[in-house]
C-alpha cells in the first residue's frame, strides 16, 4: 500500500491545490502536551490562512477533547495527533478526516489490547506476524483504529461484533523512523 506524503511544517509547503494534506511538526520530546497542542493549532491556522490568503488571526479554531477540531465558518475536515517529539495536522478540504500517530511500540499486554480493541481477526494477524515486525504491525493497526474513529467523530471504545471495517480508506503515513501513523478518509 502506498504511503501518504507528510510535509514537515513550516519548512515544506504542500501543493497549493492538494485536497488533503498532512503536516508534521518536529517538537521537543519533552514539550508539555498543552504546548504541543497549542503549536498544532497555530500550525493549522498558519497553513489554512496561507492557502486561503487571509491572516491567521482572522481564523478561529475550536478544539474540544473528544470532538473533531473545527474551523469556524469553514466546511473542512481537521484532525490532530500528538506523540512526544512529533505532532500531526491533517486538513481535508473536501470533508472529514482522521489522523493518528504513535511511536512504534508493543505493549506488554498487546494481545489482550488487540483482542479487546482491534477485534479477534486483527489480533490473530498481529500474533501471526514475526516477532521482529510485531510492534510495527500492532502500531499500524492501532493508528488505523484511532484515525478511523476520529474520522467518524467517535471516542475510543472496545471492538464489538458487526463493526464496519471498510467504512473508510486508511493510508499509512510517511514518517520519521520510530513513528507510525495513519490517515483516514471517507470512502
């Protein structure tokens, strides 16, 4: 599967007419989460303002925990994700979007977490993955789950029979070594 490009903001500007972009912000690994959130909101406003050719301060961004961020007065999709050292901004000019990012990791209780949140089929796929690739497989599956939930405006919850897996299009992101991420768009 092709990886979705990520642009290092502000050094790399996305193509001016791209319908959906993902911006990455390299941040200090020890930056407090509140400061990372503020920087992400600032970067989102800077990028959107440049594309709209307006002043960033003319844009009002609302971001409440558990709800997709919104740009007041504009119908575009926004999604943010944070990990120590890196944060992402996804902007979809054509509708909703979800993005998620994590450091490649395999929690000690990964099998139970995978079964409870990703479902039995994905948990089995991860278990069948060679040990040296399992952390990456788990991390990719986890970011797909989180990005798809963000796309639909849903909170993290346990898997349940009947969950629709194909409700969105998920693309892995091109990120620095040690990070895994996914972009989710509507089908």
